[in-house]
């Protein structure tokens, strides 16, 4: 789902880690509280299941599970070193999160999560710009089939809006991604909204996040 540039940045030795396998996200302290606030505003306290796609090193989903304990959280991550870190964070906190699954989001994955459905939330942080465009498409398609009525799909990361970058830093980041892999790149809100509307999800809504990031939301009609 992701590629060399992303996964190598989180290898042991490149970020702080522990002998038990826990790795640290360099952005966790900056963005986890604003993301939690956005999740609470959308989801409230109604129970249900929540899937994170691309859980990375696992710090964020631990924070989400503590802040929204009424949801049954499932981490997923294709990288085995990251899955080990996710599970190590669960052991560290003594959380009841299930083991991270090796979900392939490059195709529709509804069968793999059928036991969770219908979900109140599918959430993906910093994934779709370091993956081929088909990953975003398959996530949207799966969400349309597996979200509960009123359930939410959220994408966190940088986006273009109306084809324009929201800052010079994002433009430079996008150029670097496309130089590494022409299939990668910052995605456009309007293009993703068109996919979501075709899948009969709601119009796009945006929450502004730190460092010129956004959460792009779509909802299953109630």
C-alpha cells in the first residue's frame, strides 16, 4: 500500500524506538489531539466498530482508542515492522486492541473486514498520497459497502483544493513524492469527492489540521 520512501522513514535507527519494538511517529505529538477532537465531533459517543487503514507505528490508534473507548478499534498495516510496533504499543499500554492485520487496500477489501461491518468509522492517515490512486478508490468503494448508515470515512493528510496546493510546503512535498514514484502524489479534494459521490457517499467536508493538513470526510447516508 505504501512504498519505500514512507516505510524507510520509520525503520529502527531512523526514529526513536525501544527494544520491545515500539517506534515513534515524528508527527504524533503535533497532530493527535486535533485529530481526536475532529473524531469526537463527528462520532460522538455512539458505540460501533472503527477500522484504521495504515496504522503506521501505532501511536495514533492507541490514542484514538483511549479517547473513544466506546468504539471497537482495529489497526491495519501492510508493513511487518510497523505491525510489530503497533502490537508493542498495545502491550505497553495493556490495551485490548486486536493484533494489527495486514490489510491490502490496493483492492476492495470488504471481505477481510466483514466480521466488523457495519462500521461507524473507516479512517486513514497519511496513506493515499504515498500509494497509487487506486488505493483511494478502493477505500471509498469498500467504505460505501461496509459503513453503517451515518458512518464516516475520513482521510487525513495534505490535499489540493480545486487543483491548487494549500501551501508551498505541500507543493514541494508533492513534487518530491512524484519524483520518487509517479503513481504517488497529493490528491485533490474534488477528484476524491467525485469518487465518493459515485459510490453514493456524501459530499466532502473538510477539517483544517496542523501543518497544512486536512481531514477529508465522507458519510454513509443515514
